C-alpha cells in the first residue's frame, strides 16, 4: 500500500468547478506547472519551496522559505490532495502529480492566458 495521501473522493459531479477552484490561486497553479514539467515522477517539498520562493521573489514578494513552506504544507498541498491532482507522501516529503485529461486541458488554457498577460 502506498504511503501517499489520496483524495477522499474523485466522484464529484462538478469536477470542472472543483478543478477551477483548485487552480484559482496562482501558487497552486505554479505547483502544478512545476510538477507537470518535472523530469522526475516525484518532487520533494523542499524543491517545490525553492521553486516557489524563486518565482515569488521575481514578483518582488517578500515571502521567505519558512513561510512559503508553511503555506504549502497547510493550505496548498491539502487542497491539491483533496482534489486528487497530486499525491503527497508526508514521510518522505515527496509530491507526485496525478494528471487527468481535464486537468491538463485546464492548465494548458490557463497557462496560455497567463503567458499573454
């Protein structure tokens, strides 16, 4: 049995609405983009934190590593796990992307919109 957290339910009748809610926050989108584009199947939370801090500093945001990590652990990762778009192994500190066709389509469209801004 896997030690990764899995979602409680993926049988939500409004899956598009749920995924739109999940990707509504920029930080969660950047987590998903990073995991989607990673060369490895799993990525450490530490590496995710480093990536997010680097991105947010480019936007002149003053969040430090500890604060980003805290928000990631307590807000972003649980939301992404509950939506079934990632798995998070708390013991190893690794995260795995769980792509679906619908999620990939939504991320692609949002990514194109963000690139145009």
